[in-house]
């Protein structure tokens, strides 16, 4: 009988405690002013009042409304990605910027170390592969281009900044592109040098006849090249180098920077369409895109040096690439998704700012729901109550932050349910 009474008391306590907590929170939140008007969450862009006939509406972010000039650079003195990157290297040399995996954790490259590696790689590419810096006001030729076929990594960013520093035109190749698309890009641009990994090098060997101009393959993921790869490369008349070798060559043969002008070509961006001719994008375009991303953020959540971003969307896409350049320009740390489980990587990297896609946002919401569905009943109860409280507060524009994430920016349309769930769960 005593045991039964104890069980009844325990059960009652389990039910009463959440109820008391819920009542307390409701009372405390009732008269609190909204942090942001709910309408602003539902509609973050407004339609420009100026529109030509037969044209679709022009949408402007509420932070940069109609009548305000479009953002064109990070700062009046920082007009290119070159300016923004080297400003951080000079002003915050000890700041940890790029992450790379060591076991299951991230180690970090400081701005100073990163700058040295960028200089060494850029000078090494000029020295070892024969590529040449692009002259001002001149359209790029194959001798000015360097291909990048890598998964998201610190090496990807180092290669990108090396091209920027020495006015080389980068040609990113989507890692998920079909063989025909990769062959088309290499033959269309007539690339002579590409930075890649051993896995992708094997695929490049298989179709070498489709791009006869390719002469140099730089492997970013090994320090010693396997003998079988060397033999295949020699048979195809290809020079196989490691990133370390190229950096060492640059360190032994340092070269002055070749800063680009805003109108010089930054990159040639290709889609996964096998017939894509690519888009030539100037340095001013990338600076404008990155500055535009930063300008859309309210003052309370501006990216700063204490923030961290996990780069998990393909760096071959201009959206993610602009995000990374913008983040680094603000001194934000950037870790990189290793290609296994993006939800696990989000936990490991522990980002404070998230730039993602609608697809991944939906997967994240579903994963959180599944994880909590298998919890013990009491934990599920407390989770449901906490989630309901945060959802209720959010519906009234009251932000109840319990985590580190300051904001989530999505690259495309997403269902309102997924957005609401992500706002509640990640805040």
C-alpha cells in the first residue's frame, strides 16, 4: 500500500512540476515585449515599388530596403576578396580561422599560418606548373586558370585564396558532377593544372583523352604519392605533385603578390549541366555578394570574430563560396564538413551561424524529431513542454535562446513548418 502511495506521489510530481514550470514561464512571458515583430519573421523581404511592365517583382531584404544603394563591397577600403582576406591576416594574425579534422575534433589554422600557406601555394603554382597571373583588363586564357576539384576542406579555401593572391582564375568543378560534365569543363577551359585528391585523380586518369591540355595534377590529400598513381600519370604524360611539394617550391621561390582589381575575373563558375559554358565572375561580384550577405543581417546578429560557420554546402557553388569569403572577412572561424554525416558534423563543429539549404534544414528537423521520439517518456514529456514554450514565445516574436546559434540563413525556399521547427530547436 505504501509503495502504491509512493508511486502515486511520484507520478503526480512528474505531472505537477512541468505544469508549475509552464505556468511560471507563461506568466513571465505574458507582458514581455516582442524581440522581433512576428510579421518580420514571416515576410523578410519586401517588394520594390519600382517595376517595369511585364517584369516580375523585385524583392529587397528589409535590412536593405527600396531606395537604399545596393551593397558593392565589404568596406570602402576593402573592395575585393584579396583586400578583405589580407586585412584579417594583418590585423588579427593570431586569430584561428580555418578548421581541419584531427581524429574526431577540429584543429585550427591561424590567420598568420594561413597567410603563409596561401603565399607558398600561390608562388608554388606559378613556379611548378607554369600558370601565369592574369593581367588587368584582359580576358582570362587557360594559362591563367587553375582547376579545383576537392570536397569542402581547408585545402579548398587555401587554393582559392592562393588564386586570389596571385590573380589566377579559379575554375571549381562540382564534386558531384557526372564524368561527362567534368570532361566538358576541362576541355572547354583547356586547363593545364588542377588541384584535387587521389580519389578524383583516378577518375581524371580514366578520361585523359578528353582533355589533352591537362599537364599538372596537384594532390591535396597525400604527402607521399602511391606508386601506382605515379605510374599511371607517367603513362599519360602527366606531372603528379603533392600540395606540400608545391608549397615548398613556393617557399623556396617567393613571389610578390599580384593584387586583382575589382573588374578582373575572379572565377569561372560552372553548373552540373554537361553543356554549361560557365559564368565569368569578377572580383567585384564576389565582394558584392559577400557584403550583401552581411548587410542582410540585423545588427544584433552580425557575424563577428567569436562566431563559427560549418561549410557544408558545396564550395563549387557561388553561394557557399561567397558565404565563406564573407565569414573570413569578418574574422569568423570556418570548419568544413567531411562528407559523412552533416548532422553529426554540426554537433562537432558547434557553429554559431548556419548557412544551409532548404533540403538540409528539413533533414535536420526530421532527425531531431526522430531522436526525441525514442527517448524515455519523462524526457519526451519535458522536451515537448520546452518545445511548446519556445514555439509559443516565437509565435509572439519573443526569442528564447538556449543554444549558441545566432541565426540560420537558407539558400532557397523552405516550408514554413521546417523553418519554424529549426528556429525553435536551434535557438
